[in-house]
C-alpha cells in the first residue's frame, strides 16, 4: 500500500525551532515529488513548496520562501518541513502529498494524515 | 488572496447537479491542462477527485466530472448526495516561481 505517514502533533513557543517529517512507503520514494500544504484554522489550502527526493531539487511558493526549509533523505524515504524560528501565525495543519503520476504537479492523490502545529506562548 | 478564484459557497438538493467554477489566468488554468479538484472534509486529508482537467482517479465516482474553458475550470457533481457536502478546492500548475496554486475553496451544502 502506498502511503505517507507524518510525525505527530507539536506544541511550540514563538521563536522555537521545529522539524516535522513525512515518511513514504510502498513506492520508490526518490521518483516522486513531495509537496507540502498548509491549512490554517478555518482557512483554505495553501501551497508551500515541494522537493524531488531523487536529486533534492526544491521549490518554494514565494509566500513561504525564506520562512521554511524543505528537505528530504531518500535513504530513509522521508521528507521534512522545518522552521528555525516559529511565529504564532505558524499554527496550522501541515500536509505532505505525492502526485498521482510522477510528473503530475498539482495532482496529489496520496496524502499524509496531517501534522497539527500549535505555536503559542 | 488566492491565485485562483472560487465562489465561497454553492448549494443543491439531493439528486440535483451543481457546478462550481475556478477562475485563473493564462499563466495557470488557461495555459495548461493541469487543473485538479480536491474534496476536503473537516479533520480529513484532501481527496483528489479530478486531475488533468477531466481525469478521475481510480475509485472516484463518475458523478464527478471536470471541464475547462479558457481561464476557467469547472467541477460538476451530478446526483448530489449528502456525503458530497464538503469544501472543494481547485488547484493548477502555474508557470513561474509558484509551480502550484490553489483556489480559496468552495463550501458545498447539500440541502
């Protein structure tokens, strides 16, 4: 079964760092882009960026460039999303996702269960 | 402000058909046949319903169909069922630095 399993919920204070993970299984992890999507409380889906684990080609939405870092370790089939200094506005659910076919950017049929990040003092 | 514009809400009665729109530009929706639609229930991960404008993933009901004209894509749901009540998001490949853009979402209410 193809699946993405994300790390558990986090509660952090503003200014703290955080790295959440997304582990793929059931397919060749290196050959598919992994995208990250944010959903803030009561709001819509927002595209954050993506990484191609095969060569670590990484692309960011302009809205998130410089705010987060996307990385991957293909040897353990895991992608990461990290913050060096969280802000209260970082409170959201973060989803990772894989496209239905390798080149179908935007067409994500495999999703992680989401990681809830709460940033509060 | 989302790159793709969707109506905030649509509603229909069970058994009816509804169509929701997604308007972009020639740099995203109009320029590529790479529009997707997602169904999102509260507390669940998004579910891919349509990709590449008209294709349905395996397991998605044929009551869901997609189309595109110019810079506007549409999702049609026929034979509305209570379980279709959810938020729906369109998504498109976008030229330039963004790569992927989402619409703001449409809340579907089944009356």
